[in-house]
């Protein structure tokens, strides 16, 4: 057994080797408890902890982006102890996600929780208790069999590697569940460029944790945290605790079934992602005048979550945005199965051959140069949406 492993890790591995079946309850303080479910020594599910709902939202945004949660109907959801685990099984049954996707969600969520426990164990001892149950509790139900059981030892090893790396880069006393915020605005302006200050001002609002920001920016949380560490040490930035978000509200009024989209014909929705309020206003006037619905997104970090939620049929995307540029946003869009076939039209002030080639490589369907011309916008809309209007609005 690895001599570097903590006492907590040793206890979990011992239970795994004993083929323990049941619930492991890990308590740090009266308000912070984790629940680790094992079946025959292998992990079924891990939940609870510091930011259980934030973690669940990040994972479902990343791995279940094609699921329309407003149309998902679940029965008697409140009767299940492992609610989110039951939801994963439900999504598999309805073929809304693949079993391997659900397994990856189980893995990632468990590693996050194990990392937190390893870090907290350096502050004080963890109180661990167990509740033994029958293997049939986990294995008899057909729904539970949908998700693979995961090796707890592999998860512990991965969490410990993350924790050791976290310490080596100087982050031992920094929790990824803390939220960075600007502490000394005036001095920060003197120390960094206007662009960097603008990015800090938009991102570091004290409401998003390091893990939340890691997901939004597509960067490993360790690299993000270490990049902010010099500013924290200079007291230009500060890290603060934030509460967990509220749990999601699911539709559980009727029997579990996927809602059938309405056949009522509605005008296609067109999205415009541009950090300029003026550009968004101009685009809104052009698009709504033609009878289409319109949504503007002025923060590039909010682009993907908003697009997933609203389901547009056409996207206009500015290239030159701060924090995350249009090329990066387009690449993110094309990775989401729900959005990958939606036409993306770049808007840019640079109309060079290099920009056009790069736009094509990232998956863009078209390329328009600024300043905006009404006729060109209308031509693009007609090019990509005429067929939908002729044959009925596309449903996602």
C-alpha cells in the first residue's frame, strides 16, 4: 500500500478490500458531511460535501448539455436518497446520455470530493462511520445496474495525485471551493494592463469559485489558481467562502417520461454573441424586423450555458471579444452535440485570409466583416433559415 496515503485513504481502501457494501459517512464539522456509497467494495456514488449542488451543475452542464431539464419529468423524486444518481440512471434509460458518460460523472464528482477530504484532513481528523446494507439494495434494481461500479482505489490514487500536485505548486492552504474577488481595485489597476484588469473585473466577482471559473474558462483548476496566487499574495485579490447554490428544481408531477416538444410553430431564434451593446442593439433591430426571435449575449463566458438553454437556430459570433475570443467560443459550441449542427456566422472587423481560414477550421459556417450591413445580415439569415421556415421550425 502506498506509504504516502493518508489515514482516510487507508480506511477507504480497507473497506474496499473487505468488499464493503453500504454507506460511508464522513463528517468534517456538523454542517459538512460526505456520503460515499460502495457495493462489494466498488464505488456506486459519492455526494454531499462543501458545494454539492455547484459540483452537480458543473458536471451536468459539461456532460449533459443536450438535456432539456425543463422538459424532463420525474416521478416521486423526493423519495430517493441518492437523487442525482437516480437522475443519471433515468437519463440513461431514456437514452439521453450514454452509460459511459454517467460513469465519468460519477468518477469526476468522486475525485472532487476525495480531494476536498484529503485537504481537510490536514486541518483536523475526519469522523468516519458506516452503515451496512445488502448488495441487493444496489444491484437488484435494473436502473442501478445502468452505471458501472468504479474502483475506489483508482479514484483515491487520482485524487491523491491531484492533492500532491496542488501542494507542490504552493496551494496547500487554498481551497478550490473559494471564490476570488478584487481586494484592492486601485492598486490592481496600477499593477496590470487595462485588458487584464477588465478580465479580472468581469470574472472575479466573488460569486464563482475557482472550480466554477475553471469550468467556464476551460482551464485546469490548478493552473488557474496558481496564476492568481501572486495577486493574492500581494493582497490585490482575495479568496472568500461562498455558499452552495440551491438544488435544481425538476418537474416531478407526472410519471417519468421525456416530454414531447410542442408542435406549435414558432419563429426561429437567432443569437448574437458580441461584447458591444451597440452591435447587439443593431442586430436585434435587423433580426426582429424580419420576424425572428432574438437573444443577445455580451459576456463570452456566458455564451455556452446560454446557448444550451435557449436552443437558437442561428448564431452570430464576434471574434474579437475579451476573456474568451470567438474562435474559442466556436470550438466550445461544436463540442456540444445539441449545438454542433447550428450554423455559426463570424462577425469581425478583420477580413483577412488568415481570419477566414481560422474561422473555417473552428467550424464556422460563414464570415461577415464589420461594419454591419443590413442586406448582408438578411442574406445570411435567408441562406440558413429559409428551409426551416418552408418546412416548419426545427425542434432541438
